[in-house]
């Protein structure tokens, strides 16, 4: 299927994250190397130079970092699957791009073993293998972006123009959110695209869309049942009202068509 498709690759992305099944791996981050390729048709972008007619690899890297740093996956297989589910999903109106038809993700844990052994996995998926269940809400829609039996719940929410919604983190959970749209406000504050927030048990926040198109954000919901480090335990006492940024400072919606 990839014979007549173009390739966009990201090589050697290093992300420090919690990943693994052993207790020591749950308590301290370790480096993961990500190598990824998506296959798509970039002919339109070659003619008009609009990023919306291809895939923005800077945002692709930001999305991968967010998933790995916040997802706390137990296996590399689950992490790679989550990365490709998001990368191969249809785009949203606030972040348009060409849909990739095939994706490859390879993950390596360089420090996991001794005696110079290096474990890695490589998976290949086609976009038609994934089903994205949609729940319709009064303010928009919620798309499931994770496998049905996944340990963490990943969803992408889209807020209709002029609408607002109030969200509350479920009991004994923590929610991480990545703002995908350029025209969302949270609790009255305009929020930059690519900003991530962490919301502990019971935290409430109100999203508002003041634009003329749907605006979206990505959410990871984790149960507070796995071991966490002291640093994380202290941080969970408050929400990150100003979270870290996963997209470049020069990210400009005008360049995306």
C-alpha cells in the first residue's frame, strides 16, 4: 500500500517518561527513543506550500512527547499503538492536515537492560485498522483515541463555535490535557495551542470556543492506583493552570491554510 505514497519520518526523538511494568520503572522516568514514519500524499503541499496539505512534523513530535510523558504506559506496545492511533486519525477543523494512510512506530529502551542489550519494538498499522468511537455531547463531540481495553483513556474533544463546557476530573483519577486548537480559553484565559495541563482528582475547568470553527483538545485520564514518585505525588495537589508547551514558539495557525 505504501508503494506510491510519500514518507514523512521523525528519527531519534528521545523522551524521558515512565514506562514499564516493574516497580522501579513506575517510580522513575527512563529515556525512550522513538523512530516514526507516516505514509501519505504530499503532492498538494509541494505545489502550494500549505502545511495543512501535508503533516506538521513539529506538532507530530509534540503529540508524541505528550503521549509518552503523560501516558505512563506499561508496555512499549501500548505506547506505540497510542502514538499511531493519534497520528493516523482524521484531522480536526482547527488543525487540518492530510490523513496518513499507513504508519510505522519503533520504540527503543536503551537503559532497560544490562550487558549492552537494547530492547525495541516496531509496529506498522493502516489507518483503516482503527475505529474512533464518537460520543455526541450538547457542546460538541468526544472521540475515543485509545484501544478499548487500554489502561489509560485517551480522548479528543471538539467544542462547537460559541459553546462552552465544564469538565471535572473523576474521583481517584488525574487528567492531562493538550490544547490542539488556537482559539480556546480555559476559565476565561486564552490558551496557546500546544499547552498541556494537569488536573487532579475533582479539579474543575471551563473550556470556551470563541471562534467560528470547532476547537479541540486531547485528554489522557489515568487512575491513581499505580505507584508514583514523591515529586509526582506533591505535584498532584494542585492543577497546572499554566502547563508546559509541546509545540514550537513560532507555531502559527495562519501557516496551516
